[in-house]
C-alpha cells in the first residue's frame, strides 16, 4: 500500500489520497476486490488494484519525476536496459528471501511465533548483505536517487525499523535488528528523510497504534487498518 504512494509521489502524478476503514469495508470495495488496498480509481471510475500493478501503472504513465528504472533515463541504451534487467533480478531475489525467511509469517504472528521469528532472524544477515551489495557505497540502490529496487524494498525494511520503541519492541529485541542490520537501518533513515518520501512516510504514531491494537487480537488474527488511528492525531 505504502509502496504505491511512494511511487505516485516520485512520479509526480496528481492523485487524491483516500483513507478507508478496513474494519468497516464498503460494499462497493468488497465487490471490486474483496476490500483490499491499495486501489486506484480514475476520475471516470475505472479501477485497478494489486500494488505491483498500480505501481507499474504509475511508472508507465509519465516520464515526469524520478526515473524509477535505469532504462527510463536512456531508452534504447543496452547498458541501461541491462541495468533494468539486473534490478528486476534483484527484486526476484528479494521476494525469494522474504518467502524463504518467513517475513510475512513472522509479522502476521506479531513476531510471537518462535519458529517463524527464528527463521527470519536467521535470514536477516542475508537481507543486510543484499542491502550492502546493492547500495555499493551509494545512498540508494538506484545510486544517488532511489529507483524501483528502493521502492520495492524500503517499505518492507521500514516495517522492521519502525519496530524500535514500538508496542512490538519484543520483535525489535528478538531480531536484534540494530546490530544485525545497520546498513538497512541507515537506508531506511535516508529513505524517510528523502524530500519526496518524507511528507508521506509512514507515521510512526499511527503505526504504533496499529501494532498496539493488533496485540489485543487473538493470536493469528490480523488487526485491520482503521481510521481510528488518525482521529486522535488530528484532534
Ligand atoms: N496483494 C495485494 C495485497 C494487499 C493487502 O493485503 N493489503 C492489506 C493492507 S496493507 C489489506 O488490504 N488488508 C485488508 C484485509 O486483509 O482484509 C497487493 O499487493 O495489493
């Protein structure tokens, strides 16, 4: 969800950001895609969903903003196109690691399933190595500016880093994120401070409320994102 917002900002596409309460899904939303976000609706009412599809829509829609793939800055250039292909392969590698090390499984267990947490903890050095290799001494995977590999990975890394001083501090401690993933922590800091991301970066207070609410659920039951998290912050 967050990934799509970051890409829309980076491509300077004007959009209306609409928050929905996933605890009280509207019928139209359930009918469209079972009530999942993100979802993009054009002014004339056409809808696409699935974050990967909506992100692809954004980078194809306009040349404005940040070029998110190496070839976009240099169409027809062999090296630049190979750069895009290499970046796509890194995304495949990252997704495989997410799967192999049970990232979502551990998160959905609120980092309380010992087996899943252990699997993720064992994989974290590989995520760190992945980050180091792809940064290659630069600020972002894309070099001086973020590119799609950053958009793909940083929203995930952000979830890890936001565990610090959160209601899920147990996860931050169990995974030993600070010591195992210093490169990732630094990358997330730069990402959240980047002028394009900063205004829309995940709000830590809202995220904490979500994590806190999640702890009130039965184990294995996911807390739905709610507008309640926003209300006290606006007040
Ligand atoms: N594959 C979908 C997954 C989207 C997804 O799971 N979104 C969550 C919020 S981050 C959601 O809508 N959850 C509602 C639900 O679980 O009913 C995508 O990438 O767009």
